[in-house]
């Protein structure tokens, strides 16, 4: 049995949990950059990277066409860059 055999609700719940954990890891990194936590910045970066990977894995479970996800990500990155340059 694989990820593709799981019910959609199960995958959505896991995806939401992974997104939440990535959010918490990002906030922890910000705190470490300001010296507001005893956890090192390097450790926080490592944890964030792990959570990003978890989000990616669960995203692929929701939509296994990696190329489509990456194409959308490139479009969004270009739009974000354009907005930064405009401001």
C-alpha cells in the first residue's frame, strides 16, 4: 500500500499538519536569528528544510504531477520577483 492509496481526507490532513509544522519551523528560525531561542540558527535552518520537504512530499501526494507543481511555482516566483521590483 502506498501514499496514492490513502483517502484524500487523510492526505489533506497530513498536508495541513506539515504546512503548520513548516510555519512553526520558519518562526523558530526567525527567533533564532534574533537570539530569542537557545536552538542554533543552523539547527533551525535544518529543521525548516526538513519541514519544507515534508510539505513537498504531501503536495505530491495530492497532485503527483511534479512538473505542473514546479511550473506553477516558477510562475509564482516570477510574479513575486516582479512585485518586489515594482515596490
